[in-house]
């Protein structure tokens, strides 16, 4: 397997939007990951909608008061895939960790994939009041893909190499991804854990569907790391910059 970290723009916001009570600002990367598996490619998250580049106010609305995008032409998910020689129309599997604007915004640019999402996330999005409260974006998430709705842990290929893990809390049906190979385990946390300091301090953001459940998920991540797993955080600028310095391929085995 080979994994590519794709940086699909950046968002600058107060640290307090990521960790309650924190001071200062952060420029956080918007990340997606392409996994080249012997049985087919899997895309984990799709970043922001391309339209954010030209119409951030129209796309983000009130969120623009908190999150300032730096999102240039070619940085959308399709452009990033093309930059590593991958045709977005030929990606067969697309996983959304959850259905916030910066994780499912590029779904429409991956037109022929089967979408994999937790059923409870999808169901929550169907109720307009709930979707608005939770920040779930139906217009971005539901683009007519073939769909695999899953309930809890899910082995993508049935061989234990790629497993979706329920890490509920940040949103109703948030999920992370575990990659297992000869070198051990790597967990792509998505927004269950934004970056290292969140895990170290267990300081959660000031919003979320169920912060108690998210804290429990963080404790599980701590356990997995203590047993040797490598964690790739959802919006960690240090990890993103380091990956960029060492090349687009993050892992290979």
C-alpha cells in the first residue's frame, strides 16, 4: 500500500475554535488521503468545495467570520489527485470521515466512486434542523453516488488492511481510518483529534455533537498509540509541513 497526504487548502482561525480557551491563531491544513491498495484506490475525505476559491462568503456563510480560507486554484481534491497522476473519475471508493464542509466539499469532483459513510451520520443529515445544528452539508455530501452506509467498524476490503473505526462525538457518525500493514498500524484520526496538543491535553473544541463521546474516542486513540500505532491528525500543520518536505507519499509498504 501507498498513502498520499493531499493538502487541499488551509483555514486560518482562532485556536479557541479548535481547543476551548486556547489563545492565538492557527493556520490549519485541509487534508485528504489517497490510499493505493492492491484491490483498488480509496480516498479518505475530499476537502472543501472548489467554489470556496471564488465565493468564500457564499459557500461558508457565517463560518467565514471564524475560518478564513487560503484555497487556490488546483488545490481542490481533483487538482491534487491529478498532480500525482490520478484521474478523479477513476477513484472507485470515497470515504467521508464526516459531513462537514471541509471533509465532503469535493465529493462532486469524484463522480464515479462508491461513497462510504456511517449510517448515523447520513441519517442525521436528512433532518434539516439537525443538519443545520450539526453543520452537516447535504448539498455537498449527497451528489448521487452509489453508497455504502455502514454501522460501526467496517473492514473495507475484508482483509484487515483498511478498517473504518467509529469515533463518534465530533459529529453524530464521525469515523476514523486504521491502516494495518507489515510496518504496524496507522490511524487517520480526522476531526476526532485535530492535532497532537488535543490528544495530550484532552482539550476539546467549544462545539460538537457529543463531547463526552469524543473524549472517549480520544482515550482510545491514546491506547492505540501506546500500543505502537502511528497517529495522523486531522488538521495538524506540523505533520502536513513535514509530509510536504519529504514528498507526497506519506507511507508505503
